[in-house]
C-alpha cells in the first residue's frame, strides 16, 4: 500500500545543550516520510526553493519516497530556527521564514489521488481541506495540527475534523481545542463532539494516549538516557504510526495499539541525534529489536 503526505520540507537551525546545527534538513513531511518509509510506500507533496540540496533530494529518493509532488519554486526553502533548554520539552522559536512555503498551494499528481492513505501534516486547515477534496476515496485519512491553527483557523478546522479517521495532536493542543483542562477529558470531547474517529494525543516524554470507540490505550515513551534533539519527534511518531497502519491495512484495535508502539519506537530514534541523522543510519533490525525491547519493558 502507500501513503500520500502533504506538509513542509524545510531547513532548520537548531540549538540544544548538545550543540548547534545550521541549515539541517527538517520539516513535518520530511520527518514523516523518512519514518513511514520503513513500513510502506510514501508519496510526498510539498514545496521547496531553488536552494534545496540535491543531496537531500537523493536521500528521500533513496528511501523510496515518491517526489513527483515536490514542487520547486523561485526563492528559498522554508527555514525554522529554534532553541531547546532544560528538559527540552518545548522549543523556543527564534526565527521563522516561510519563504516559498508561504505560497504553498498543494496539487496532488493524478496518480496520488487514488492511493489508500492520506496524511495531512501540520499546515493550514483550509489547505488540508483542499487536499482532501482532491483525493478519490481514501481508506484512511489522518492529520496533525497546532495551536496556531486551533486559535486562528478554528472554523476550517472544525469543518475538517468530521472527515478524519485519526487526529494526531499533542496534549496542550488537545486541551486548547476542546476547551478542557484535563487531557483525558479533552481527547474524549474531541472524538465524541468534533468528529474524528480516533484521537492520538502525543505526550512527549510521557508517551502517547489513544482515544478510540473501544476506550483508551496508553503507552509510555521508550526510556532514553540522552535526548540530543527533539525536533521532528512528533512527525516521526506520526510516520511510524500511520506507516504501520497502512502496512496492516486495517484499523482494528490490535493494529492501532501496534501502530502506537511503532510510532513511539521511531520517535525514540529521532531524538538521539540532530535532524534526521539517526534515521538515516537506522536499520530495520534495530526497529524490530527496539519494538521487542519496548514490549518486554511494558509487559506485566
């Protein structure tokens, strides 16, 4: 099977207690695609500038990521600069330059429109709606969002949510969207009153919580002694989660729980190095080994 992902491809400049890196590959769709490509085929829709490196294009192609939907425009690629301090649970944004991403109007290649799985990464919900309208009949539609859209494009977001099978969102965003102070209650309110069939709440170092018609499933984060760079961890989780579901071809409870663990495992690799460096050297045997280690660590 195969996934269409629509989102950002970017260059990041990141500072953490472990060092500083300038103009390293990033973007929600990049992390998602790299992660999901370990499980299934991926077709990327995004925009970059003329400064996008051939080396980075070759990396994505080498992962089997389809780039027919990657548009190159005059100008520079989206750039984000941020800093992490202390426990590194939150990034301090120092600079955001949308560049060509400001004019992003995603157009899906015809061959992508009949694919079974669609992931709408973190972009304007009005654009997410436009993308969904271009798809024929996806079997699985999932999306991410952020507080910027929850606060600024709420009407469009509420129009989109009933069309979604899986909403991936962090705990602060879930509380903001639902208007609730409790994350568990917020997830239930979103699922029962706003329309998505399942709500996956990413909780950083505290793991993940899935709210589905069958109730709640909670999985802890994989225990790590060192976190080098948390950038892209949520998008990497989404790639592992949706990639696993696309590979299974089903949304039953067992597949959802397995996907949550695979997403957690993939995110645990990302944070071990800057940018996608850890994912670039990741072997399939390491994924399965950590998956089994995770099951052993959480088994009663």
